[in-house]
């Protein structure tokens, strides 16, 4: 837990143990976690991460609020060959474990040239949404195309938002149903147990009443004088019935 970071860079050269990799962990903390039950949640809430590889150096920068301001998060010198990136692959995976965050990969863009990447970002930030003009020039036509593309992007956003909300509702229904079913099973088990105890107590009481032994005790009292001959006087007997 002491090594936890919201953003972590873990390097494995194929020979390091998990403990050794965690000891060399690099990263930073950043407010990039979202949950739909939070008051400030919005499907427009996004974060950006930039991974820049120059030779054997890897730099991770984070824009937590998608404001266009990236902050350095980690700088790692990789124990690889200088041309390792030529045979590298980019992969995306997700797992929340016991957490309840929502992780959606909105886009993934790669550039082989850092300068082109910076130019592309600058163009996105500086291009206006739409500029009015007269006539149908090539430039104006391109601006119209850009405006239509942004409208389509908005429609895609609405589709994404609706899909997200429907999935959230479905997840809530599944979780609630599972909890209710588990509680119902527990309640039924307790009811069955209580019913069995009540029946057992009733049956036990009835059986106890039926099996009370009726004993006949016969006592023989012998009255004889200490001086008398025991065989000279008749025996007297009495009997009692005990219920």
C-alpha cells in the first residue's frame, strides 16, 4: 500500500521479481478517478495521459482535468536496447477489483514524431469551432466540413453518454437483484430452521405426555411382633397406583 500511486510505471526486464519491480515503481497521484454516484460526475469528465519515449527514456505526463495542461508524472530510464520501441506494442486493459470506478478509453492516438504530435495538439487548441464567411471558397468549404464533423462528434458523445447510463442502470439492477436473492435465501433458511424447531418442540411435548410411565407399586407391610413367630401371623398387604 505504501507504493500505491494513481498512475504507476512498472518496468519488467523479464528477470525481476514482483517485489523488486514494486520497489522500483515510479508514478504520481492525480485526481483521475470517476464514479457516477459522485455529485461532480459527468460523462464529459475526462483525463489525458501522454507517454513520450525518447531512446531509452520514458516520460509520463498527466492532464487530470483535460484542460490542456500536462504535468510530469514519472521519468524512467528503461533497461532496454536503444531501439526497443521499434518492436514494442501498445495494449489497453482494465480491471477495477473491489473498486467501483468507470474506465472508458475515449481515444488512443500514437505519433512516431514528437514534433508532429505537438503541432497536432496546437492545431486542435487553436482552431475555432466555426468562422463565418462569404461565398463558397475552398477554405470555407473545409470549415463547413469541420463543423459537420464536430456535430457528428457530439452525436457520438450523446450515443456514448446514453450507452454509459444504460450500462450503469443495468449494473445497479444486477447488483440489487443479487443482494435481494441472497437475502431471500438467508431468510428462507432461517424460517425453515425456526419452523423445524417449533415442530420439534410440539412433537416432543406430545410424545412426552404419551410416554409417561404408569407404575404400580405394591408394598407389603409386615406387621409382626418382635417376640412373635413370623410364621404364626398372616401377612397384610396394601397397594398404591402411581400416575
